[in-house]
């Protein structure tokens, strides 16, 4: 944290990030440096901020292109992977998911820092608004005291003096002229100067702006927390997919993670522009505020309160001096009139009026003194200095934390999407085409077709443990695979008892070559020597496969 003397009497605290981001090159589209003074209404300054904010956007576009090329290279890669490689990917996904949660947690901290800083700033602006309302109330009270109370009482007292007859006419004329002189000072000097002060400050009412800032900050704080929570839930999706070994869950995260990556890089652009603009303003905030407030009030007023330079006179000094002189003249004249009236008029006749006039004059003087006190720059500048410190120190730090969190989360989401897209390809992968071992439980596995059906023949042959018997046709005489045909002396395979010897001799590969040849020649049938299969993916078995 550093201190910086922005004004003559106040030392403003600002974090070191201010100078660091302020030193960011400000360039235009032609890559020429431009002025880095904060001026958001300048097209040149807006262009420089836009170029700075386009850096994360360019990184996002480049990342999406690389990710697209990566997916294009992986979409046709169906090579089987060892379980160890997929396990390594799953462990890597979990580690990066934890890192992403940590990066998102930084945004929670930064969000709280920004909220506290902006809340302090809004509170200080509220105090300035309260001073403005107090000044307006005091001038209004002063005006009402003069117009509704003091002037009517002076007129009534003048009528009383005029109606009452005394021996000394000169004294009577002196009292009447003194009352007329008092009324002139009140109406032409006192009221006019106070009204001028009030009109100079009437445009400085910021109650609506302060309330709008408070509501906007509350909405920003809540929305940032909600957005961070949603991103954390997206990270939990990938962890759930790894834990469940779910391909569908990881594919879902690939889509959500891509959206989260785009969102994080977009927030990075926003926070980067905010950090640079805020640092530019914190380096010298007075010129911009003087220009904007000068549109609402006299230009001398914001310069007086923002800088509070004791060497510079107050813009209200002339009006206050004239009003105070007029009030002093009124009070002196009232004292003279009171002394003379006490000597020539009855007390019960004039003192009720004079007492009221004296009370109103004293009230007016107190109100004028309070107005003069409220117009002093020290209180205003103290609240302004507090708001400036809260913005350039705590709020600025929070914005930087949000920037780092968004950039880190965007990078980590990019890595997670890469690894997830690489992982879900190898989860729940289907068997190779043409593999019969997972298709038909009735057919033998690879390398076991020779000895499976041979077990039907030779005596003493032991069937393998995991061998399967090929499907046989129903035991109806004269049929093969359920279809009727005529045979010259041959029974059906697996048919009645009369054909059993022929079947055993054929399937068991007996010594009679003639029987073997005869059985083979007549067993073709309507299926042309092929057995029916249960899967289109499996190889069609021929009769020669069993011999």
C-alpha cells in the first residue's frame, strides 16, 4: 500500500496495483501511444481501453481454435488405451478441478473486497449528500425565518411606532428610518446573498445517484456470488463424472466447461478494462470530477471542495461576507432602536414586538453561522478523501483479485475441457467390429472352435471348461435347421434313435471313410452347409469348421 498526495491537505491511500496498471501501454488502432489520463467520454481513450480488453478475447479465440484442432485430431482416434493411462487422466482431472475451485474461491475474496470498498465509498458519498441536505435545510430555514417571521414583525412594530404619539417627533422619525434601513439590509443584502449561496449548491444534490450506486453494487455482489457458485457446480460435474466413470457426465462437462471458459475469459476482459480505467482515475481523480461536477454547479465549487487548498479563497466568501455584514448591521440597528424606544415608549407596548424581532434576528444569525460552517471545505474533503481511499485501495485490490481469478479460472477451465475431451473418448468404449465373443454366447471363442464340437464324438474326450455347443436343429425327423428335405437313407442331425449311429460316425470322425464322405455330401441341405447365426457382426460358421 502506498500513500499519494492528491490534494494539498489530504494523503490518499492507494494500493501498488494502481501504478502497475496505469503503466499499461495505452495505444490506438495504429499502435501509437495515447494519453492515459482518465477520460471515459473521449473516443481515443475508449479505443485504447478496447484494445487492452481485446487481449483476453484474442486468447479465447486462439484457445478455441487450438481446442477445435485438437478435437479434430482425436475424433478418429479409436485405439484402445491401457487402464493405467485413463487412470492417470482421471487423477489429473481431479487435481485440475481442485485448482479450479481454488481459483474460483479467490473471486469470492475479491468480490468481498470490492463490496466493502464500494460500500465505504457509497457511505462517504452519503455523508457528502447529508452535508448538502443540511446546507439546503439551513438556507431554507434562514429564508423562512426572515420572510415569514422577521419581516412581518418589523412591519407590525413600524405600525405601532407610527400609531403611537410621542412628544419628540425626531425620535419617532429616527426609529422609523432605522426600521426601514433594517428591512433594506434584510431583503436586499441578507436574503439575496443566502439565496445565491443556495442556488450555487442546488445542483450538487446526489441522493439519487448514491442510492443507485448502492443498489447497483448490491446487485453486482449478489450476481458475482451466484455466478461463482454456478461455476463451482460445473467443476463438481467433472469430479462426479470421474468418480462414476460416466462418459455421459464428462461429455456434459465438456459442453458446460466450454461455456464456462468463454464466460471466464469474457470476465477477464471486463476486469482488465476496469482495473486499467480505475488505476488511471486514481492517479489523478480531480480533473474528471471537476469537469463533470462543473456541469451541475459553478466550476469554482468542485475545485474548492475536491482540493481544499487553503491558499485559494472560498467561492462563497463574498456572499458570506455581505450576508454577515448585513446581519451585523441589522443587529446593531435593532439595539439602537431598542434603547431609544425604551426611553420614549411604554415597555408593555413595544417590548413584545421587540423581543420577537430580537429572537428572530438571533435565530437568523445562528442559521447564517451554521451555513458558513457547512460551507467550509474540510468536512466535505474529508469524506471525499475517505471515498477516494476506499476506491483506490480496497476496491482496486478486489478488482485485481477478480481479474486474477477470472484469468486463472479461464485457463484452468481450458485445461479441464482438453483433458475431459481426451478422457471421455476412452470411457465405455465399444468392442471392435467382428468380435463374436461379446455378441453370441452360444458360439465358441477364438481358437476354440476345433475342439468344441469334436467332444460329441470320441469316447473319453473331456470338454473344455468354457466351451460352447453349437446350436442344433429341433429333433424332428427329416429336417435340417427346421426345414424339411428328402434324404436317401440319412437321418437328421440329432434326430431320432434310428439315425444316431450315422450321426456319431460322422461327427466323431470314424474310420469309415465312405460314411464320412456320404454324410458330408448329404448334409448340405437348404442352408448350403451353413449354420444360422445370431449376430450380423459374427462370422458365419460353415460345416467345414467342425471337421
